[in-house]
C-alpha cells in the first residue's frame, strides 16, 4: 500500500512539472542545450549566415532553459512555504487530537526543520534571480545581433544574404553569449560559496530543533515518574560516602543515559548518578548515586531526594514519607577496670 501511494505521488509530481510543457524538449525542463559545432576548416562548411541562424536558435533554447531554471527555483520557494505551514498545522492537529502520541509530536518538528534547512541551503530566490538575469542578457544579445543583419538578395528581403553582416552579427552574438554564460557560472559559484555558510547555519538550527525535540521526548518519558523507595533508607555519617539506590516507578529511562540525571538533596547541591538498572518489577528502575559523607545541611538529618532529568531538569520527586536519613556514628563505650 505504501509503495503504491509513493509511486502515485511521484507520478503526480512529475506530471505537474511537465504538464506546462506542450513540447517535451530538454530546454523546457531547464537542461541547457549543447553549443552547436560547425564543420571544421578544409571540409565543406555552412555559410556564415547559416552558422549565425543556428547559433541564434541555440541562444534562444539556452534562454528558455534559463527561464525554466528560474521557474523551477521559484516553485521550490512555494514548496518550502507550504511545507512549513503544513508542518505547523500537522503539529497542532496531532497535539490536539492525539496528545499521547509523543513520538509523532517529536518527529514532525524535526522533519519540518530538515525541509526548511534544505530550502535555506538551496537559496532559491537568489538562484531564480541569477537565471532570470542571464536569460534576459541572452535575449538582449540575440536582438542586438539580429539588428546587425542587412536585407539583401534578389528580392531585397533576405536577411541572410549579406555574408559580412552575418559575420558581424555572429561574432557579436558569440561574444555576448560567452560573457553571459561566464557571468552566470561566476554568480553560481558565489552562490555555492554562500551556500556553504548557509549549510553550517542551517545545521546548527537543525541540531537545536533536534535537541529541543529530544528534550521534549525525555520530559514526556519521565513526567509521571515517582521515587517510591530509597535503599538504604538510613545511612551512618561516618565520614565515608555511601551508595544509595532510588527506586523510580512510572518513568521510562530506556533512551536516557545516566549522565543526563542528577540527584538533588538540597537546592544548591547536584549529585551525579553512577548507574541506571532494572528495578524489582518491569515498570521500575534503580538509579544509584553516592550520598555525601555527612548531611548536606548541618543539623538536618532527613532529606527528600529529587531526580532531575535532562537539560530541562524535569523533576521526579519522592512520594510522601520516602526519605534518606543520616544517623550519627555510635560512640563506643568501655568499662574501666
């Protein structure tokens, strides 16, 4: 089913691009024609007027190809805008109708950012202008060359009877076309250089969108999490750090590394997590960290731990009554003999 749909969409896209061309010639598709080659010296060759006519036709085909290129680039401007609007609309629709479908919510902005980045790198407005200017210069060159022709022949109406006039027109046209082509290639090279800079900028923007989407997904994965147990619940403040395990339920850490987690006992102290492992049941995890050797706040022996997840620091809090307690080290007493 998916293959049929994809083929149908591709066929429709090709048809829409080609539908405007009544004659299916390469230059109508933006393919630049090959420059005509004439018979070499020493062999029978066409007259200079015939060469001019062929080169003028080549110039016209080149002009049409450039106009087609400009139209294609403008088409992609509209496509990029439509994609951006479609992404926004789809995101809003999915959010409204299926808020629990977190995977789709994450993929949509990433896909939209990728498409936007591609169009930004292509810089279609600039390329469209480049080809439009080049096409205009070719048209001007052809008109100027044809203006050099002189009427002649037996009836005085043949524009291709004067060899000298044809030669002047031909030389003018070749020189003008060559300059227009060179200027176009130079402009395209400059555009490509700028595209490298736009690529870096678009890559940075895309990475930001991906990170935001990942942060969103992480927050969704743990938003209902809860610390249900602390093991051991009591530790002795004997000057040594102690490994403590937090049992976390109703959170999904399958795609979250332990390095993205922090434990907070007091507001100004973040403790690193050393590992994440499976809990006693399939819906729980054991998150381990090293508790400080002494109570973080002097005189306070009981703490309610909070687990902070990701760069957004989404908080997973402990259930009421689930605490970590510090006990003073017992003092040894001896009997005097």
